[in-house]
C-alpha cells in the first residue's frame, strides 16, 4: 500500500459472473482472487465523465464531460479532473480507458453478519462490484465496525449501528430476543437485536452502544395495533391504539433523546403506518427502509415536513407486494430524499451494485439519472455515514472513490455487474 490507508473496502481482483441465490440470508460467493494492484505515481481514467451531483444540483444534474480525464496521484487522491484536451497526462502514467467514469456507489443498508459469508469476504466483493462504502445495520457485538478512528483500510469505509434495538408493542410480541415478522418476512435483526421493554432499558441500551463506538442507532419499530384497526373497520391512517401508541412513542423517544445526547443519529425500520407514526412522533432522523404498508397522504406529508430521508431496499421489500413501490413514488413526489440501499444479506441479494434496485428507484420517478444520484451523493449523506470515504462526487483533493464502466449505466444499468476498473484510494482494480 502506498501513502495513507486507502479509506475504502478491501479489494481483490476478478470479475466472475455473479449468481443470484434464493433462500433466507444466502449471499453468492466469488472465486479466490489475487491482491489489488497499487500504483506509484498514480493512474489516469479517461471516458465520458460524470463527477457526480452537488447538494444544489437537481436529480442527475451536474457537468458531464463527453471526453474527460481523472488523474489520481500516488497518495490516492484526485489530482486533476477535466476535459481531455485541457489535461496533460504524464507519459509514464497508466491510463484506464472506459466508456463511462463516475463516483463509486454507497450502499446505505447492508448486513455483514448472518449471511454464511465472512464480513471481510463480503466487503471484498462489494468493492470489486463498484461499492466503495457501506452502512452496516445490525451486526452483533463482535462486528461493530463503526469508522470512528477504528481499524485499518478494511474497516474505514464501514459505518455501523452495532446490534439493532427492537421495539415491539402489541399482539404477537416475541420472546427470546427475536423480532416479529415485519412486512411478510422475518426481521433481519434476528438474534443480534435487543428487545427494549421500556424507557430505562432504552437508555441503557443506547449507552452501551455508544460505548462500543457505533456510528448510529438503528431501531426496528413493530407496533401491533395495525391489525386491530382493520378488525374494527378503521381506516389504516386512523388506526392507533392509544395505550400501545403511547408506550411505543415513549420508549422510542427515550432512544432518540439518549442517542442525540451521545451525538448519534437514529434510523428506524418502520414498515407499517402505525410504526411510521410512532417514528415520526419520537423524532427519528431517518427511515431505514421504504415501508411496505401503503401510506396515507397525511403520513407522506409528515415525512416530507420532518425532512426525513428514506433508504430504498425496494428490490427486497418487493417480496411483500407492491406497497413499497407505491410508497416510494409518493415519497418522491412529495420531495422526500430517497437513498440507495440493498439490504445486502437478505434473500436474493448479492455483493456489488444491484442494478435492479437502481431500476426500481428510476421507476419510482427518479429516472435513471436520479437513481444514480440516490446511490452516490444521496446515500453518502445517510445518517451515520457522513461522506466516508467521500461525499459521492469526484472532486480534486479528495480521496479517490472512482468507478469505470464498459457501458453508460444511464442506458444499461446492468453495466454495474462488472466494472472495468475501481480506483479506491491507492488501490486500483482492473478487469
């Protein structure tokens, strides 16, 4: 390794065809591969160059150079970015030619544990597939990999919540630390989650996670009053059992208050209308997934008014029906920021960029350009991740997190299946 640690996921080189697997929490494996290549003076990438969208840009906006050059220096930072005719490339500098060059993808929702794979192996495959940073939501204690000055290059691009917290109120509350079925499938927290039974327990749990050095707190909100409302013939937006709702809000509010006092944001998995209402009332900072129960207009507007971002995971939740797709479209129309996340570790997921998730974001109204923004600058700003290793753009002076593709992903999103090259810090992976 040259210079400082790369600030990116560990990487090996090979691009075999990935196979998709069914079943619960199985992730495809890759063949063993040699170590990533490092470079001395640097490397240049040339092609149609999209440096990413800035905070003030509309979806997919930002300058596009039809023939652009990115030069990464020997320390792994962007030295020069510009049109080819305006940039002098040293004669001894290797040049990677590609059809399209852009920022690496950031996945705001993964699970590194419980997949049957080693977390290190998953991270290696993620980088080979063009994912330069991930946010791990729900690993057990031994895998709490928050990036607050911990670990080396293999850990510095991972933000983590540690073991998730499970808030369950109402019928069907489980025992033994397991969470109930949410949205038609078991919660991904499983045995690594801690069921919190009251405000005092909530505060203790947050204090322990803060001591463990996590980057954010994740809570699964399972409020059991939804079915009761249906039995009583009440519309979903009116269904709320006052006792259960009050208890849930009090406990989740204790989580949020304790987390914010510790400088930690809170993301909530809330898949039903009642759970979303509880999350809003408690003041969470983000919804970790698009809910699966159709949301009424009033709840959509409340999410928009609160300024909450929402992580997509639409490919995974499509197993529960079309509710999440309809909610995503409604949230987008209301001006809510949708961020790319795959629920890696869930059924049918594989490491690397999931072009199906990008397509579902596009169909929700973002278009392919907007989906790409959601997967770069958008997901890089997810709570607890905060721009590690970059802010989802290619900017001179920043650490490199650049991907080169053999086709334009705005035309063919499946180009993400096998990047021509990934440059992450002082590592370069070439097909």
